C-alpha cells in the first residue's frame, strides 16, 4: 500500500498548489482583466484533479475506507488548502492501519 500512498501524496500536493495558484489567478482575472494564469493553470488543475480522483479512489479501495471518508477525501481537491489537510489525515490513517497487527481468526 506504500506506493499507492506515495502516489496519492504527490498528486495531492500538486493539485493543492495548482488550486491555490488558480484561485489567485481567478482573483487577478476579475480585478485586472489578466486571464493568463487561469488559461494556463486551469486545464492543468482540471486534468490533475482527475488523476487525484483516480489515485485517491485506488488508495481508498486498498485501505478499505468507508464511503463517507472516501467522498470527503475526493472533494478535498476542490477547496483551497484542504488537499493539504486531507493528505496529512490520510497519511496518518494509512500508516496507523499498516502498524496494526493483523488479526486472524482460529
């Protein structure tokens, strides 16, 4: 599960940074009529958000998350700064689950 977590963490940070840049670009677009940032970053963020959804869903399947938690993690890429928070929570949850001893029934 470690490679899936690493892929998720990298894309979560990239999507988070691009969303912040896109938010700043949107403010500039409407205050200075400069659409350059939105035109460049918008499509990149949109594409990478789709990658984020796939990687987060893959990690959710492997880690066997409940549906509610999975949906919150998937939506985290749409709110500025929230993907960073979600990444930390997900990392702690996955690492804690990996540290638990495996239970077997006899």
